């Protein structure tokens, strides 16, 4: 029986899609974090999450909450699996889960204040969708009666990377529904072992369920500053055809805090539904490896690899063969521009590498060699002292910004498709094996008017080749106002 029948309420999956996933570097990076990566199937983590709650007999259309700069990736991936979101809330900057949930509740509450929000991280693994639906049924009963529902998953090992929930008195909403006795921060190993031995402690999955009106009331009670600024950002922002853009200035004043700390650890109405849904947050390379199929020696691999006399390895490759001999208990991740080698038990320390790379202002901390943009992608091919070469792909119907550069000239050669090129006052059509020279300071743009992608090779020559040497005059993606952002380049 669907939750909407049990509780007489609509259930809105709210997909939180704003994380950075730095613990899975170098595969997950700020410019394309893990929710947009295909880690365990042909689909991305976002696509898998949305597919789990796509039954129209049970759920309303999903509400996606994401960073504005990620929406072009998210919308394209949803379109690829035939999913149209009910609402898309595009945050101007990250402000943690309390703000994201407040915005979703405000948006849903406009038309359905008694609607139930089923809040799901976009980058978690849930192997058992049927169990998730059963858990949602119990959660819906409790949420319809004013409870704030968390979902706890059984702890099967001492784990220092997760928060815990200690169950209290059993409730009548379902056979595994309990009062929350306590939320417990990520413990040390001894404490985690004690809780595992004692029983009654569950990992906090980061999945929640509550009525839109109820969570707003609780935010007003326990975190009024968050709600105040979210309301201001929501009401003074824009809402066009279900695409909601909170006002940036007001949203910048929202405290950066999780819904757990803001409300759930303070409320008297928290309950926990405990059920094994095959959950993992895929929060490290070790946890990802634990979700993979292994050979008899405990090795797992993605990509082309040969392992001789190895045990407990996880090898994640891209284009190259990775060969290993006589190794054990390692994670090896190879990408086009970075190689990570570490012992599995050190997986949580990957963030220290990312922090150091950011401190050194290394682009490899943020961007992959192949960078996705609303119009297509570009990939670095070769770099020299005063030149670099890129492979650029422009999707059908898309165009780059009308722009010029202060420090570089460019040479474009079309290798596939037909492009329309603007160069100062001229508009030219270029076909494969045709080239054009873009002098320093010349206003230019490339547009793909066709139905197949345009591929071109770009050679840049100049004294400075940084992505922030772009002055935009026009841009259909709204990036003119922030030309210096490295994540808005090209």
C-alpha cells in the first residue's frame, strides 16, 4: 500500500544534490562531484537516486536542490533517464542541509503545506529499493502525525565515519519505528565498538521525512535565523516554470549548518525508522570498495587491470592498463591528470590531499582534465610555456559566450560537424578541416546550429593562458556578471 494511501498525504522526494565528494578525489572533484559520477552502474549516483523514487503511484515528481552551477549537469542527466523534476531549487552557494530543506519546504508548502518531504542525499547507495519504500510507508505514518522521521540503518561494524542514532521506546507507526533516544556524533573506534556490542544503535543515513509545515515550524522554534534568511531569499528570488533561484544576497546570510544540528538534535518529536535498505554513503574509497564485487583474493576493479599475487586491492582506472604485483590492501585510482595510491584504512585522509592542493591553488583539486560546461565540454591535450591545446565539443544548438581575451590569441580547427563562428563583425560557417584565427582582443563566439556535436581543436598562444582571462559580453547561461570564476570559464 503506497504511503499516500496510508497517510492521505502527497510524498515529495527532495533530492539534495550539492555535496563536493572530496573524499573520492581524484574521481570526484568540485567541478563534477560524485553525485554526477557513475560509480557502481552505468548511471550516475543522482540518476540512481531519482530512479528509486520514480514510482508515480507512490511519489510526486522529485524536487531537486542543487548548486546553481551544477544544474546543467543535473538537468541533462535527469533528461537522459526520462525524469522531469517537479521543482528545481538552484542555490547560489552551498549552505548545508538545513537551508536546502528549508527552501524545499517553503516551495512545496506554497501549494501543499501538509505534503510530506522524503529527503534523500543524491550520492548514497541504496541496494534495496523495496525496503526503502516499506520504510517510507512507516515514515509517512509518523510524519503525518507530526513526527520528524530519521532513517537508521543497522551498524554491522565499528565505524568512525558515521553519526549514530540510539533508539528509544517503540512506536505504533510500524514494527521498526522508535522514539529517538539520542543522536551521537561520529565516535572514536572504542566508542563505536561499545555501541555495536550494546545494540540499539544505528547509523544515521541522512534520509529524513517530515511534513512541510512541521519542519518549518521546528526551524522557527530552533533555528529562526536560518528560516528568516531562507524566507527572504525565497520570496525575493525568482521562480520561473518550477525553477527557483533564491536571492543570492539574502541566501549568503543563511548560517551554514546541517538539519541534524539545527533541528533534529533539539526537537522532542524525532523518531527513527530502523530498516536495512542496503545503505552506504560511499563516503570514501574504502566504502566504495566494500560495495564492489571481488575476486577470491578480495580484489575489485573498474577499468583495465591485471593483478598478480595481490589481495584486498581496489583499482579504479580510466584509459590505461593498471598492472599490480605483490600488493595488498591498497586503493589505486588513476585519472587523466592524477594518480592516487593509498592503504584502504587511510581513505578518510584523502581530504588532506585536496586541502593541500587547494592551498597551492592547483587546478587538479577542482577540475578534471575534461571539463563539462552547459554548452558541452573541453579537454586539455597539451601544455607549453606560452601555449596550450584543447579539444572542444559544442553540443547541438548550444553556443559559447560572446567574449574576448586580454592575453591570448586562438586558432580553431573544425574536425567534426559544422560551426557558425562570430569574429568581430563577421559571421562565418566552418566545416571539417577548416580553420580560423582569433587575434588577441577580437570578439568571438562559436555556435553549433546543427544536430550533431561540433568537435574542434583550439590552440591558445599568449603570455597568460588562465581560464580567468575571459571577458564576456553576452552569455545565454547568465555568466556575464562573474567572468573571473574558474568554474565559469569558457
